[in-house]
C-alpha cells in the first residue's frame, strides 16, 4: 500500500495541499527585503532565476489572489511596488518582470504577468 501511495505522489496523481495563503505572503514579504541582480545586488537564484522560489511564490499568489478584494491583497502582499492606473504592480525582478493585479474599487478582477521576454 505504501508503494502505491508513493507511486501516486510521484506521478502527480495526488497533489500536496497548497501552502496557507498567509504563509506564502510572509515568504513573499521576506523576499521583498532582499536584493537580487535586478534590484542592484548580486545574482541570487532564489530571487532571480526563472522558477526560483520567489517566482514560484508569486505565481501561486497571483493565482490565488487574482479574484477577490484589494484588502486581502494588501494583507497578504503588502503595498504594491507601483500603481499604474487601476493596475497594482508587484515586482519579481524589478520593472523587468512583474506581477500585476487589475483592481476596480475594492475588487481585484484578475492577475497577469508582464515579462520582458528576453
């Protein structure tokens, strides 16, 4: 039975439960305090690499906060790095690549990515 369960996990037929939203938010907030290559520091794979941990956390936050309230967005991710009209920008790798949320009043309509595409 254990082998069958392990096989199911390894093949992706059973998924691990997603991390609690507030835990992801705390992890993101810790990443925000660090400086990687795109924010004037040295290269840091966790911050700068495609599919590095910061990128993974932000992808999940975008998926889970892409519809909801701006209040929840602020509680989890903090103040945006910039606002462009109704878009709230959260930098992954500076203005090079970032996650943005389309907001209308107190409602988050959707989340999208801007990628430099290099």
